[in-house]
């Protein structure tokens, strides 16, 4: 029990990776039916309701009205940077350079989170933890580049805008995570997530207004299969996933939490084989084994 308590942040990060694996599959299905922009705002609207109902029973507050000014300011900023800018540009990069290269660039999130954690929170990693980060990322990269992706071919002709968008996505997610830890400051992780989600809904509402896409968003509500997938993804993603990510960074360094949470490309291999009948390669298995070995270093 003492061991689990001493590694609570790491175990929470593992839970996040599992939650986000379910979310990735659900949102992939929903995005094909109603588009990524609609998925982005609807997932946050649903998460707003899920978290509100949860905190109403767990804390007696549907809204985070007991949060301090510090909580509201920095958690809202982290929500805009991570949930809006980070996720929006990541989805944009998929269309230009494909998910394979986008996920490759997203492996920069853990070292960026470690860097921002050092600058903003004065966090530092030990040698064994830095080694674990390098090993995990190496395994992920190996799996990504050896995973068959329908409709994608490896090419050196990559759209510069797509690369820039993916870098913005990585930057936003890393900085958003660190700022959420700074803004949380001992406050409840679920209520903290609520503030981030509220800011995210406001940010996407502005984007949709500027792009004049509200009619498209409204029309998606009648797509029952998409809404089912979206509800599943919102429950495991913005509700459980983001809340547990804040629980994780409360008990461990942002770089460690981000590294463990980044193994979704590894975890998604098995369900992809089962659901999409994709073939698994030897390199993917080796990459997965390397990543698991790297994660084990965080639990030493």
C-alpha cells in the first residue's frame, strides 16, 4: 500500500493513458461522422455536464464557485493553451501531414513538459527518470513508424504548415499541463478540470463563431451513432482523463506524468488489431516492450 501511495502520480498517469486510448478510438469514429471541430466542442460540453454532476455529489458544488482567483486565472489559461490551441492545431496537423508524423512530433510533449516544469515549477528529474523518458519515447517512435496506417505513405514531402501545427499542438499540450499544475495549487482535481473545460468551451465557441460553423455543430446532434461515440469519448477523455492527469501532476513531476500518458500509440495497437483487423508488426511489439521497460524505470 505504501508503494502505491508513493507512486500515486505514476499510477494515475497510467490510468490516463488507458482512458485516452478509449477516447482516441471513440473520437476517431465520431470525427469521421461529424468532423473534428464539432467533436472538439461537443466533447467539452459533455465533459462540463459530467464533471458538474460528479462534483455536485462529491463536493456539493455543480460549478467551481469555491475556487480562488489564482485557480480561475491559471487553470483557465491552461485550458485555452492546452485544450483549445493544443488540440485544435493537433487536429489541423492530421489533415496536412497525417497522424503518423503528427504523433511523432507529439513525442516532444514529455521533454517539453519537463522543460516547462523546470522553468515554472522548479521541478527536476533524476538520471534514471530522464533515462526512462528517453526509453519510452524511443519505443513509441519505433512503433509509430512501423505501424501500417491506411491511406498514409511515408514521404519526405511534408507540408510545412502541418509540421508547424503539430509543433504548436505539442507546445500547447505540454505548457497547458504544467500551467494546470501551477493553477491547481492544492485545489480539487475534478473541479480544476471543470475550470479548464469551461475555458475550453469558451475558446472553441469563439473559433466556431468566427468560422460560422454553428449550423454544422447543431446538425450533428441528430447523428445518433456519432453522439454515442462522442459521449463515450467525453466520459473517458475530458472527464476522467484530464481530471486524472491533474491528479497525476499533483503527486509527480510533469515530465514523468506526461511521459507515461504519452504511451497511447502503444496501448492503441491491441484494440486496433481487434476492432480494425490491422496486422501487428514485429517492430511494434519490440517498440511496445521498450516503452514498457522505460515506464518501469519510473516505478523503481
